[in-house]
């Protein structure tokens, strides 16, 4: 293990969620809990990002799964408070399994009739000899041979980017909820012509693992493109599934990484990155890579997913990509390199994750100057980056990666998939918090010292000073706890159950300490 990776794995003490993280959580809460119609008779609210990275990522499904990534990272600061993360994850899953979740697979049927009329910007994603007769990324082509029309978006031979990210989303939902079961609970997915298909988390994971075992090149996304980006994400969902359930479904993924090394990338004579596949089409037998330094843009989308699965390989290609673009050279101003915001955000996150503080500071200086960070909303309590886009709301896909670096300590992303918090972890839990009126910056139990510490704030500024209450349960002897608020003994609590107390206080900035006596915490 490299020194940098070891430092990242150890992480730093989790002080709590800062104002930016709380502001982003509030906006994610808005998006998740505000009703909108994702059926074929409706349309997602405009704040769902259907605009970033056309033609391949400009579907609201991408915003849905990106919104989930920050939830387990935030959980490191508030492991004793899971309610809002679980509610958000449930709402994300509900949208993902709707008509609009698989809108591309359900509507982009057969060959693209506009195959010879693409805008010039899209042509970079199509091999030059095939232009005019080859569909771009984003045209799923359900119905194209060799598989023909497959109505089930989850059970199709292709479309791995749908079920791979769904499996990851379901794993994140299980992780943040702390539930110890549910992998066999059935749910419906909307497919072609509004047909419903019943799946479980376990079946999706097993199906993906079987595809990895039978396809060393990797499963397909669009008919018939294989994307390292999407395949890496599918692998990460399997790793989380194994980490949570003790299975071995991720076992074939390292073999695919070996395939990537041998067939999907190459170095030139000077050791620089020469090719890295955006995608490979086994029917056309073509590997498509961007020319010159732009080749590095094939690397960045994979890093978030590869790093927890193969840290050394991810660090290697990250450093190759950074050198190829000049982003790691302190003598080359980023402003002159005109960096792509999607990939520069990933570079900043990666530098933060591996505790490369020099690179992180350099990129962050640019991001703060150029990417328009600001609080917004009626009470100025939501937060996002605008990136120069003329939009009413911050774009979810670009913000999501950047906000990982605002919301967690180095190594947080790696720990989720390699050292996950067990669902049965002991310790008190907060229930019935009036979120978003009151916000929680920090909620952690120290089982050695037998102390729960909670840091509150006014989640909605106009509610500051209003009375509120919440329950603290899983206490071994609730009548014997000692409660302090802002360093003073508090009498504003009462026993509310066999293992719980109710704490009364006003909405605002408070430090709450609950000391509980020795004994086994109740689960």
C-alpha cells in the first residue's frame, strides 16, 4: 500500500457536517421528497439533471443515483442519525424503477433514424469510419441484434448501466438504513410499454455477477457498447453487496480489471497514457478512445467506482491522466487548460480521498474562483455550485462528486465499501427528528466512554428558537442517563420507553451530551 493510500484509509476525525454539506443535503431532500410524476404520463421536475454530458448521461436516472453517493459519506458524521438518508434513498429508488428511470430503454427502440444528423459535438464519441451509420452513446437501441427487443430493462442482455447503478443504489439504501435484511423483498420495475417486472436486490446482484463470469470483456450498456465507466459502477455495487451480506458475487470483477489493463488501455514509449477506452464495441470490433491529451477524459468517470475496488490501479491511472492533461503540474495554471468541470470535480474528489493535499488545494482554489459556489433558496439554506450554467438549480450530476469532498474526510468513500458499518452496530439512535426544521451536524456514540454526542443547528433558519423534540432510543438504562445541553445539566428530557428518552429543546445551535451507564445497548 502506498503512503498516500494508507493516510487516506486512516482518515481524519469526523468533526461534523459543515454548512455546505448541510445545504446540499437540504437540496437533495427537496428533490427527493417533493412529489413529481415519473410515469409515462408525467415528467420529472426540472431540477433533476437531464442536461449534463449529452448524449450519454442526459437522462434523469443519472442524477438519481448520483444523489445517493453523499448519503453514506455523511453517515460517518452522523452514524446515530439515519432517518433522512433512508427517506431520501427510498424516494430515489422509487424514481429509478419508474418509467422515466428507464426511459431510454423504453423509447429508443431499434436503429436511430437520425443517425446521419448528429450535432458536431457528438461526433467525437463516434469512431470516424462509422460516422453517419453508427448510433452515438445514449442511443440504447433496444431491439438491435444480436439480442432483439427485450422489454425488461433490468433483465436485458445489454443495459448494464441501468441494473448496475440500480444495484449500487439499493446497496447504498441498505447501508444508510442499517437494515439487516430485505435483499429478497420484491419490487416492480417499469419496462417497455409499461410492463412491470418483479425483481429483488439479490436477483439483480446475482444476475450481474453471472454476466461478469460469462463475459470477460464486460457486460454491454447500449447495444452494443461496453463502457469501463458503467462496468466499474456495476462492480462497485457488487462489492458493496458482498460487504453487507458476506457473499462472493464480486469475485469475477478483478478478472475484468485485468482485461482492461491488457485490452482497453495502452501507454506510449515515454510511459504516457496513449489509449483508454471510452467504450468497446465487440460487434464492430472497435475500441473508441479520444485523441491526444483528451484520452485522459476516459479515465476520470471510472475513478469513483474503481478506487474502492482496486486502489493501486485507480491511483495509477489517476496519476497517468493528471499528467497527460497537465493538471498535476503546478507551473501550468488550470485556467489556461480549460478543464472539463465533470472531470476536474472527480480529480478534486480523488485528491481529497487519497489525502493529496497539494493537488486538492490547487484544484480547490480554481473551483472556488470559477465554479460559482453559493447558498440559495428562500432562506439561503441550500447550497450548490453553478459552473457557469444558466440554470435555476445547481446541476446534480456535476455537484454530486464535488460534494463528496465537502461532506467527508479522506478515505470515506473507500471505507464504505471495504469497512462498512454493520447494520447491527450498537449504540443509541436518534428518531423522530423534525428535519429539515432542525439539522444535525454530528451524532455519534462512543461505546467505550458510553456517551452519545449530538450537535444540532437550525436546518430552516426561520424556525430558529421554536420548540422541538426527538427520541433517543437503544439506551440500556434510560432512567439512569445524564443529559447536558451546551455544557449544562438538562432536565428537559423524560423516559419514553423501555430503551428510550424524549429530549425537548429549541431549534438552534446546541451541543447535546447523553451519558448512558454500562450495560448492553438494546438493538
